[in-house]
């Protein structure tokens, strides 16, 4: 009860209480701090120096502390008194560092720590700022020193009593030695257990680290699973939209197939019509070719008829001139009859000769379609001259005019010899229609043939 009161008073008087926790022994690391030179007992009321070594397995921090615990403690809250652990001057973590702390046995102005005064067993413990024990010492006691060096004079009875007490003390000492050996063995077993616990703690920390990693991975997987679910929902919505679109496309496809079938049927009809049109065009082409041949034949016949008509017209002109010459001849004949009778016979002979020549020239013009100039007879001894000489000259001039005359084969328009050839060709070209694709010429009077020809080019 006194120890509890002392602990309570010490904690109440401390300005800064150490960090404690309900960490059990299974979670402690007793081998990271090793306590050295721990005595079997300490004198109550005196100062106690605690020696310890920080191994490379611990990183000291500012809130680490060393406490005195009664053997049998369960948590770090059960400390009797404590001191803050100083930070080592050598901050290297790869070497062991020796440290020491002094517990004051009496009350002073700067520190208010009381040491236990009972005969229970205590031990030092190094606790980090997280409340985890990093090292523990062997047990020790708080008791007074024995006065072996003092000479005491006693009586025989007192000697016997002292010897009896010594025997009892020796017996108690043996018992204490046995108990100490047992405690040492327990301490060794405890150290082994602590080492095992340290290994288990390391394994536990590794498991904790793996557990944290697994938790992080699990959280990441959960988050990824959530994202995948959201993505799956989006995909389902997109799939639903795609299904609707596919239905719409299928409907459109059916409509288009129906329209395509109708269009194909219509195309078949059109192709059939085109075939019929092609056959008709072939027939029209044949008819056009026949018409063209007929037209060429008619043109040739027309040209021949025009030539014959021209010759007939010339013959008629010649006959008219001949009739005029005959009339003139009759007039001249009457005048001749009034001439001298002595020259009548000669004139008659000459006139008959010239008349025969004129008839011969007329018959020759009708047969050969060309008129040769009639040679002028020599005039000899006539009073009024030879009238047939003038008629022959006119006939020769008419034949020469026939050769030099240019007549349009379409409209029979006559162009004189002195007119330009380009004027004549332009006039003839004005009666024609020329195809812009093959340069074939057609008469304007046959425009239907020209239109059929252009239509054939369009079908190609």
C-alpha cells in the first residue's frame, strides 16, 4: 500500500508524465536495450546509477524513459518511478551506445523521485515514447548493508543466540541463493522467452507490414473494383444504347433492303427498257444508214437530174436562139431577095452551108452536153454581111458560159466565174448541218436525220 501511495505521489508531483500504454509483454522488445552492472540490492535513501547500452536495433527519441518496475508488472502503467532517457551524443545507428541515469534517493528541489523502501524485487525497464518496452534488467532489492567489519562484544548466550541467528541467516542465505539461482534460471528462461518474443515481434512486425501492404492493396483493389463496377455500369449503359442503335440500324437495314429490292426491280425494268431502246436504236441506226444511203442516192439522182435539167435548159436556150436566128435569117433572106440576082445563088449556097453547120452544132451540143465553138465562116462579097456568123459567135459564148458558171447543188443559185471560191463554199456550207462529234455533214432539209445521229452519240 505504501509503494502504491509513493507511486501515486510521485506521479502527481511530476510535471511531465511519461507516455504509457497497455502494451502486453508479448509486444515488447527486451533485447534492444541491455542493462549493465546491476547490483543485487541498493541502499534505501541513496542515489542509484543505472547503466545501460543502446544497441543498433533501437533509435532513441526525445520522449524515451527508464522506469523502476516491481517484478511481475503487466503494463508500462505500473511503473514506480521514472527518469527521462537522455539522447546519446553519438547519433550513429550502426554501433552500440552506453548511457547512464541517476535516480535520486531523497527529495530535492529539481527532482521529486522517491525510491522504494520495501524488500520486494524490482527491475529497470527502458520504455520508448510509444509506450513499448525495449529492455529490462535483472531483479534487485532495496535493503540496508550488513555491518561485517564492526567488532561487537557479546556474552556467551548472546554468542549462541548470534550463532543461532547466523545459522538461520545462513540457512536463509542458502535459501536466498537457491531462490536467486532459481531467479537467474527464470531470468535466463525469461531472456530466452524474450528473445523468442523478440523474434515473434519481428515476425509480427513483418506480418503487420505485410498486412498493411495487403490492406493497401486491398483498398486499391476495392477502389479499382469500384471503378470497374462504375465502368461496368457505363459499359452496360453503352451496351444498351448500342443494342438500341443496332435495332434502329436493323430496322433501317430492312427498310433499305426493301427499297434496294424495289430499286433493283426498277433497275431491271429500266435495263429491259434500255435493251429495248438499244434494239430500237440499232433499228434506227440501220434505218438511218438506209436513209443516208437513200439520201446519197437521191442526191446523186438529184445532181444528175439537175445536170440534165441544166443541159435541157441550155438546149432550150440554144433552140430559142436558133429560132431567133431563123427569124433573123428569114428577115435577111427577104433582104437578100432584094439584092442582086447575080449573087443570089452564091448567097444561097453560103446560107445553106452555114445552116447545115448550125444544125450540126445543135445536135452535137445535145449529145455531148458541151458546146464547141463554131468556126466563123468567111464572109465574102455579101452586102449586109453573114448573119450566121453572129449566131455562131453567140453559141460559142453560151458554151463558154456553161463551163465557167458555178451553181449551188442545194438551191440552184448561180455564181459567176469572177466570184470568189470562198463565197461559193460558204453558201453551200450554209445549207449543211455538221455533227460536232464526228464532223459528218447533213442537209438542213433533213434535220430529223441529223437529230437521230446526235441521239445515237448520246447513247454511246
